[in-house]
C-alpha cells in the first residue's frame, strides 16, 4: 500500500503561516501549500474575507489538515486567535498579497485576522505581491513596500507578463517554486538535496508465526523517520519504506508500509533503482518461520507445534541491493552488542556499503531511544560521533552520505 501522507505536526517541524488575500492568484496558494509540505513543512492558512471569494477555506483545510482561520472571532475556543497564530508561525508568508494588505501592514493597520496576526507576530515576514501593473507601480505601493523592506520584510518580486485584468506588465505573482524556496530559505532550511532521490528503510519487520503471533524486534522507526523528515526538508524526493511503527508519516514523503522482510525487500528493490542515496536503517528480522500457521496455535499443543518452529533465513536486503549498486550511495547500519567497529567494518565489505553507521544496542541503547551514539565507518576512516538526538543525527548521516555522491 502506498500513499503520500501529510501526517501530523511534530515538534521538530517548522510551521509556515500562509496568508492568502483577495486576488485572482489565490488559487496558486494551493500549490504553495503543496510545495512547502513536500519540503516537510507544516502549513497553516489564514485568509482575508475577500480571499474566500476566490478559493474556499475548505480547499485549504483539505490540503493542510488544519483549521483555516478567516474571521477574528471564528474560533470560540480561542478568543485571542491572532496571538496564537502569530506565535505558532516560524515564518509568516503572505502570497498572494494585494496592494491593500501591503498598505495596511506597512501602516500598522490591523482590521481583520490576517493583518492583526501580521502585527502580532515576531516571525519573519515574506510577501509575494500580486496585482494590476498600475497598482504595483503606483507611488503609494512602492512607498509601502519600501517601508516594509526597511522593517525587514522580504519581498518576492512580482513577475512580468499577461495579467488577469488584460494588462501586460509587472504584477503577476512570482513563480510558486521561487516563493517556496524563499520561504524555506527564511526558515533556515538548506536545500542541498533538491533534485536527489533518497530511499530509506525504517522500523522493524514482523514475521508471522500464526495469525496472532510474530517474530520481531524493538525498533521504533525513530531513526528512519528522522532521516526521511530531514531529507525531505533538504529538498529530496523521499521514499520511506517502513515496517509497523506508531509514528506519524513525515510530511511530503512517499510512504510504503510493509510488514515482513520479504515485503520490505520488494519495496526496496522498486525504490532502489532511481535512488541517489539508499539508507538501510530498518531492523530487518534475519529469520522467519518457514510457514505461518493458518490458525491460532493452541496452548495445549505448544510443545508439539510452537516448540519446534522451523526457521528460514530472510533475504538480506542491504547486501543484495548493495551488490547491484550503480549511482546509488549505499548507507547501511550495524547494530552490535560487542566489537562494534570491527563488526561494522566487516559489514561494510560483506554488504557492499559505502558507509556503515554503527551503533551499540542492548541495555536500552539505540532501539526506541530519542538519542544515539554512532560511529561512521567507511573504507578510509572510522569516526565516533558524540551522543546526539536522532533528529540531529539524521542530518549528520545525510551530510556524510552526500560526500559519496558523484
Ligand atoms: O528504530 P529505532 O528505534 O530508532 O532504532 C534504531 C536502530 C537501532 C534500529 C538503528 O540504529 C539500527 O541499528 N538499524 C539496523 C538494525 C539491524 O538490523 O542491524 P544489523 O546489524 O542486523 O544489520 C546490518 C544492516 O543490514 C542494516 O542496515 C539492516 O537494515 C540491513 N539488513 C539486515 C538484515 C536483512 N535481512 N536485511 C537488511 O537489509
């Protein structure tokens, strides 16, 4: 089963508050939402009344899976909605922004939810104007834009071309990609994986014994999901192949949910071909029962049946795909209880990896934890990293993997 999942908000995620004003280009705000989500950013939308004449709040609600704010008093549970919205924003992007809203914000006028939030926020303000050419070139608009520039607002210049009103000139909303890039830049997100394809395996696999019992392990998926989130945020096309975990799918990531090692192998084979970087963070069950019983095995016959489960080896996904590698940078993990580096060095060779991320497991380490200590092992070097959160570790692994890119 595959889907592109927007998932739920999480603390590591940046939030862009997208202001939509009353302009024919308002429909392009939907593409802006998608572009930001693809980069792993959470988007909340606030609209002016006039904007709702062009695109309904329902559309943005469906796209963002968030409530959409229009009126100052729309949310009875939150009497000071403009302040909570203002505080949630890491960046306040207004796109498209009309001459009227630019004028109001430039002069501190706060007469609706959007402009009141603009006044209340301390988040960086990014504005993409869109209007008729004469309005754009009018001295009042130029003056207001200048005022906002001085106050630190970032403008994404309107483009030249055919305008909805029939005029030709400057006033078209800038390209969606430029608006998304400028916003991500303002968030401090580096886009060094843009145009790259990254495949990640995560979580455990489960190997059925009977319809209710299985062989598995304690992988929570935190490491693989952090990698997927970080890669998406840095601009990569990410496929996350996940065994059963209880984590929300990262935004903008192509999810493939699997259960067994053989399912994971098939999904990884599909994604591997086009991958620039393939990271194998999953804890794949090395063995599975030769045959899963079709019925729940009874206690009374446990000795006879459960006591002698016949195990067979699962395919080694990393070793098999590593051997086939062409352009792919292959990153494996090594989960070891002893001789961590020595065993990782062996896995680097036997699994045809470019890099092995080695970690010590057991005694509450690595599996399920929020942080980890790892060694980067490649054919040149062994580097021990300090303890760090799995979120930060994900960026370190991506930085290291990028050194192997052709
Ligand atoms: O998910 P978390 O709770 O965040 O925990 C993170 C982790 C401990 C699962 C992670 O840091 C980790 O070590 N992942 C690899 C676990 C593992 O199975 O290690 P291994 O040494 O047994 O396998 C070596 C490598 O071969 C791994 O990249 C593994 O994904 C891969 N492998 C193993 C067996 C198999 N049949 N197919 C594989 O692809």
